[in-house]
């Protein structure tokens, strides 16, 4: 059974810091991995999608990497801002594709002004 | 930017009643999903739908649940006889081939 683990569960940092969120998965048959942001009471906003053939993706201050051999992905946030405060979720799609996506429980980030 | 829309945003129902949650996926997407999130817990996969049929479902998606795409735009989740433990946020999502999942804002279902 696929397990997706996210560490840390919660993180509080001062504004301007660079930070790394971690995601690990047990199934090596990965199709893609996606990072989402969830604000309280809201839906999930897609941040970055990494296909199994890729090593990383970048969007603005965000960079996500994928290491299939170790079963890990990281989300790097540069120069954090209070508006980055949210829960960040990673989601694993196995090589069956277009079917079940398994989510981690998320990392709750608070950026303090 | 196109988005997934869900209605209603909040549904309150009594135990044993039927509910239908509605979703309009992004128009050119091919794959449709329902997920749920019980308060404080992980987002859980319920079902995926492709080419007018269920492609995969989880153990949560039992005989009380069904999905339909009644026309070219809507995608619905029906719960036939709601239980207290069905109370959760239900998210619809859609995607194209090799594209990110796009989620709606969810329907908060409260079963009393």
C-alpha cells in the first residue's frame, strides 16, 4: 500500500527565510508527483507537477525536486512571505496513471511578519 | 483561467437521506475524480472516472456511492443513504493527459 509521509507536520519561520518541506513515498512506481497548497476551508491549489522523467520543476520562488531512487521529493520556498502561510500537500500518482492519487497529510506553514 | 466549480458549497442533511454533490470540471479535461477530507485528516481518494466509466475506486467508495456524468459538463457524486461518518469536505478534480490535477473549492457535507 502506498504511503506518503510529510515532514515536518508544522513549521513556523520568520519572513524572508528560505525553507524546505519534505515528502517521502514508499512506491517506486511513480508516474508523477504534485505539490499543492491548501488554505483553511478552501480547495487545493496546484503549485508544481513533476513527471517521473524529471528531476525538478520551478515556479517563481518555488522549486520542487524528485529523487525516485530514495523515494523523496522536496519543496523549496525562497524568501518566504506571510502570504505563503498555508498547508502544503504532496500527492503521488503511481505508474498506473490517471487514477488514484495518494496524499500526504501536509505541512502547515506559518510565516511570521 | 478555467476552473473546477462545485455546488453547493455547504450541504446539511439528515442521516439516511440521499445527497447529490455537483461538479463542473474544466471543459477540455478527460479525467475526473472525487476526493474527500475529513476534518483534520488526509485528503482521501474516492473514485476516478474516464471515458464514461469508473477507472478506479477506493475501499471507501462502497455501494452507497455512485458517480455520473449525465451530460457533457456535469459530474456528480451521489451518496444514497448518508451516515454520520460521511461528514467531510468533498472535492472534485479534473485533469488532462499529463497535466496537473485541478481541484474545486469543495462541498462541506454535514450529516446530522
